[in-house]
């Protein structure tokens, strides 16, 4: 199995931001924030920090 690169996107502490396009449609953005501790303006492709903890698999397609 291929090991994923450690980025904010693959960390369980990363909370992605979304943009609302219509009543029931949300578009994922390339930014979010870290909930350990609360840090703002994290990009999903940023290298992981020392608090990295493997999260769920991310479909990059």
C-alpha cells in the first residue's frame, strides 16, 4: 500500500472550509483550519506540523 504524504489535508485535525453555491450545494475549498489548536488559514496542501495525526483517506480525484 502506498503511504500518503503528510499534509494538512490528510490530518484528522484539519477542518475544511466550504462555499455554499445554492440551498443544498456546497463546494469544498482548498483552505480550512486546524482544531488542535485553533489555527486559521491552513491550506490543504501545506506540509503537516508536529501535531499531525493520520486521518481518514482522502480521495484525490
